[in-house]
C-alpha cells in the first residue's frame, strides 16, 4: 500500500510543455517590468523638453528611457543640493529619483546657470 502512495507522490511534477514555457516567460517579463522606473516630468521640465529641437528632444527622451530601464547613463550626484545630473550629449537632465520613479526637474543645454535654476 505504501508503494502506491509513493507512486502517487512521484507523479506530481512541474508543468511541462506550453504551461512551463508560459510561466517562465511571464516570470521573466515581470522581472523586467518591475525594474523599469516611471519617468515623471515637472511642468517646467516638460516645457523645456518641448522647446528643444526635434533631434535633441528624441536624444534626451531615448537617454531618459535608457536610464529608466537599465540604470545606465552618465549620472552624477549634484553638489550643494539634492538630486542628480544625467548627461545626454550636450544636454543635461536634472532629476531626483526613488526606487520606482525618476522626477525630471530641468532639461536643457549645459551652461553656467544650468545647475543654479530652482
């Protein structure tokens, strides 16, 4: 009798075929999605982005998305104030972030007043 119970227990196994592949893919997609940060632009940052030439705007958007998805980019902590600077070519994004969100505060060309704006 105990051999039947052991046989029953050994027949319980992980799903195979399509169900196993689906679970694996779903877990992988969830892992990727959970790492992506949400990008929020302040009203002034949105206006800054709108005033950029189209090619520069696309470059900045691509740089922000890359940073939000991978954490890669030329980022440095600001000195003398809270926040960070993301360098994208000749443009800078001043932002703050937490575990799930990037808050863009300023977007523009680097000049002597870039980091002084509040």
